C-alpha cells in the first residue's frame, strides 16, 4: 500500500509530494518537487530507512536515522532522525522527537518537503493506527 503526503503552499498550490516505495528489505521514501498533475514533477531526494523497518521491529531504545540521498547520484545530503526520548516517554506516550538536517542553500520548497516527510515517517513506522476496541464498564 502506498502512502503519500502532498505539500501545498499557499493552499491549492502544490509544492511537491513525499511517498513511500515499498520494499521488503529497506523502506524508501521518494521526495518529488512539482505537481504530478501538471507533468512538472521531478524526484529530487530519496529518504532511505534502516534495514527491515516495520512497526514491530522499530527500536524504542535508540535514535533511528534515515539517510537523505540525492535521487540523481545517490550522494548523502542530509539526515532525518527519530530521537530517543527516554524509556518512560517512549513507552507511555505517543510523543516523538525528530530532527532533520539538510544543506543551508537548499531550495526552500525542498526544505518544506523534507520537514513534512517526518510526518509520513512518524505515521508509517511509529504511530499505532489500529482502531481501539470500545470497552463498556
């Protein structure tokens, strides 16, 4: 199943999108600048996660790093990191801390796409999206 985030600024004007590319071995997100509907979309980065990434295997006791690499040459240009917040916070809350690093001279639209990619990473790998069963007392 493919998940994506479409980023607009101002509302109604598409900057680009971030979507997952499913793989059994390594999860990858594709960061695309432009609008697919107008035919001006271009893949600028890939965000490559750790091996065998799944909700069941996500490490809750350390930082987890996703590499941001250029789509054209595979060179690493930044990182997206889920930061370990301490065992109590990780176990008893649904709150997470992320950091994103990228070059200063990067196009502001691409920076916005990378910042928004944290929402997709959080949704795909760290949120419990299962429906809760109602308990009547």
